[in-house]
C-alpha cells in the first residue's frame, strides 16, 4: 500500500503542531495594533478560541459501472486505505459511495462508513476495506448525493473536508429537459454504441437521466461550502471530457488549484498515481489555512484576524473569509501562516472588520 511520502508527512505533522499553537495563543498575551479605534483608543476586542486541527477527511467515492474498467475501483480503495493508514490518528475518516450499492442505478449515494477516528493499529483502515468491498454499478448521481450530505456533514464537530473522486460527469437527474447531443453523458462516454449507430444518435432522447447534471451538482457543492465544508475534486481516468464541470465543482467547493486544471487530475488508474493525488489533497486539507473557531463569532462585520501581532485586512487576495465557524486565510497570509511553526494567529470579535 502506498502512503504519504515522508516529506509530506513531515509537513502534515508540522501543520498539526502549528494548529495546536494557534489555539494556545487564544489567550490575550499580546494585542495587535488595530487601525480602527473606539473613543480615541485601540479597539481590543474579545478572543474567539481556535480549535486544534484534527480534521475530518470525508470521502465521496464514485462506484458507477465504469469504475470496473482498468482496475479503477480496487486501485482507488487501495490508495485511500494507504492514506488512512499513513495519517492515522491525525484525522477522522468517513465514506459515502454513489450510487447506492444494490439499488436502482440512479439512487443517491449512501454512507458506508460513518466518521471515525484514525489510528495506528489499522482498525479504521480495516473498517474502510470492509465498507467498500462493493461491485461498481449504475450511473453517477453526484448532485443528489451531495444534496443529501449538506446537513449531515455541516453538523459534524470539527473541521470537515470532502474528497470527491469520480471518473465521469454527473448525471441521473430525471427532471432535466431533453439535452443536446454534446450534453449527453452516454454519448460523451461512448457507452451505448448501438444507440449512436441507430437513426437517433442522441442517446438521451427519452432518457434524460443520461444528461449532464453539472449545474445542480455545483449548487449542492456550494451549499456544502456555505455550511463550512470545502470539497476537493479528483478526476480519475474517464473524467477528462468533463474537465470544465470538475473545474466548476472545485470552484464551488473552495479548493481550486493555482492553475488549470483547477481540480486534481489523475491520468493513470494505477495505485501509485492515485495515492499521490490523494496525498496532495490531504496535504492541502491539513495545511490549516482554514481555522475552526470554538463558536460562531456572530456579526461578521465585527470580526478581525491578526497574524504575528498585525491585523490582516479581510479584502483582497491576501485577506481572509469567514463562513460560520471557519476562517480561511488566503494568498501571502496563508503562505506566511504555513511557513512558520510558531507564528501566532488571533481571531477576535467586537471591533469593526478591517477591510
């Protein structure tokens, strides 16, 4: 089984230590200078403690029929199991697969492994292996699966990241109006040669469940982001024709890469390639530029973030954003936070946000 390279594990360990330090700095042992003032004096505000970073890594895995090709499903299982083994107790893990195994081919996915702590004994890895001992079948009801996860994952304690791995475009929405040929996933995938050779080459005529369902899926991923859960998107072999849709999902999930493709593209279905991509995503999720607060700070216009004693303006590429109980640092601010294991961060409420 492949796991995280040593350099990446060292970085993960350093980030976890950094998150713990940020929490320890919740007590006001120093006060950042704030250009805003009240009654002629500095507005000091009240600290909002930061929770130590032991994130929830929640996998949403495509088990549609095409995952039978070229060993994709067993290799995905092996790669995820290796990641669970390597990260161990530094994260919690959960899994949903779609469509529902054994159900109609377009039924929304179901949770096969509820969130549980990782460990060094192999118990969670074994639980993952048992939960995912499935035979791929059916379509790709990605939108319905994510809609069903919004409340569940938004209510989980701690900081949650979804890792979506799929080999095709979302479909299975029977409510879609008849779609054009270039929006029919059956045609795009070449999945029904008999239809394409017949007198009616659009295989989605009379079968809207084959139509591409990108917008509804992006909406569901965006709803999950609003609930404080970011989604990382991995496109494995077979997904290349849907690059624009996967970019759209990565954007909606708040996890775009710095250059195209914006999602994590894997061009080989072998275990080592998949393991490396999962490791990159786990590394990105555990960088801790997203901070979980112990409570909702209330009025978002009265919240500030200070890094190393200096208030950071919220606007601009190097600013920060607030979603409920999560604060996400961006640009150079994120880079500075990642780059120093002792760099203190403070989130405080009660002062007008510096923009």
